[in-house]
C-alpha cells in the first residue's frame, strides 16, 4: 500500500531474495523510462523502497506519480503469480 509522506508516495516491497528484488527493479526501470518519470529508490538484499514525486512540479505528488505507482503495483502483482 502506497503512503503519502512528506510530499512523496512511498512503498516498501519485499521479495524472496536479491535476485527477485533486482528483477522487479529492472521491470520498474523499464516502465519508468517509458513514462519518462523516474523514482527515487533503494535496494538492500530482498527489499526495495520507492519514493515518487514530481520534481519539475515543485516536488509534489502529481498524477504522473499516481500513474507510475499503479504501474509498479501491476508489476509487483504479476511477479507474485
């Protein structure tokens, strides 16, 4: 579940291992590049944390962030099948 914190959308994802986390990040990177909207994120072993906001709109949450969050959720859901 995405949470709005400090003008950013935030979500933490947990995977079985590093390989699954990295594969998820690769798919998210492709979706972000296609949307021309890039996340701030970290990865430590099987955890990926993502923060979304729109820098050129004054570092606030916009529809671009909400759309990318939905795309990321879809990627995560498809990974869990």
